[in-house]
C-alpha cells in the first residue's frame, strides 16, 4: 500500500497548546457545577475548623471519627496529626493498638496531602509499610519528615505518585522531655486532579 499521500498529524506546539488544554497541556477544566463549587468550599472551610472536620469525618470517615485523629498546625507550613489515647485506640494491655497506629497512618498522610493539594485532587493510598519500634502508652503524633518533590509535581499538573516518610512519636507530657519514637511509616499515594477525572467521564459519555 502506497503512503506517498499520507500526511502525518502535526506535533502539538507547547507555545500554543490549543483551546481544549490548559497552559501545561492538560485537559482544560470545565466550568464547575453548583455542587462542585459547594464541595470545594466545604473542603477549604474544613481545613480551618476542627469542628467541621469532626462533622464531616462522622459521615465520610467514620473510622477517623471514632479514633479522634486530628490535624494541628505547627508553624506556618508544618503540621502534625495527633491520635488521642482513648479506649477505642487501645489494646487489652492498655497500649496504643497496632491496628490503630497502622490504620491512622493512612489518615495522617491523607490529611497532609489534603492540606497541600487542596480540594482539587482525589488522593488514594497505593502502598504502605509500617515499622513498629516500641509500644506507645500515650497520644501518638504523626509527622511527615519527607514529601519528596510534591511541590514540583503540583506545579507540573496532571496525576502523579508521591511517597511520604512519616515518624510516629508518643506525646511527651513533661516540658523539655523528648517524645519517644514508636514507629516509622513509608506510604505512597496516587493523586489525580478532579478536572482530569471529569474530562475522562465526559469523553466516555460522548463515545457512548
């Protein structure tokens, strides 16, 4: 078969991505519906109010609601998630249960990414490795020590995987007392822009 008259499709021009893409070559975001605007507003507002966080988690994150984990700001850009030493989180010998420490690692990492990514991303845990170092006999504090190139990936746009390294420490009750390290967690999340998911669903609907 002759291909002399075939014309290859032109390559996309980075300087002129086209009307259906944004400036980074990603699918252009469709106008938000009233429901989507309300969801974004509620997401932003919940980050500023522990009361709203509790109310929302009682509906969408019942395990987090019963465990009582919450996010606390540290300085201008840092944060620590605190898991209270309540009966629901303790085992039969009155230490923090391993399942509570493990399960809330995903919640703590998700809270961190939610604070960084905002309400524009869907965040899903892909892989997690937890190392138990010693028993925990008080409230546990989750702190992200390394978030890789998260800022660069957010600036680039699109979906991406992000690994987080967290340290879990037992809350120190006395001033000046060093909080003992009770565990370490390596966890990877997959982050997808909601606009990208919406665009895929719209394309699928058009094909049908």
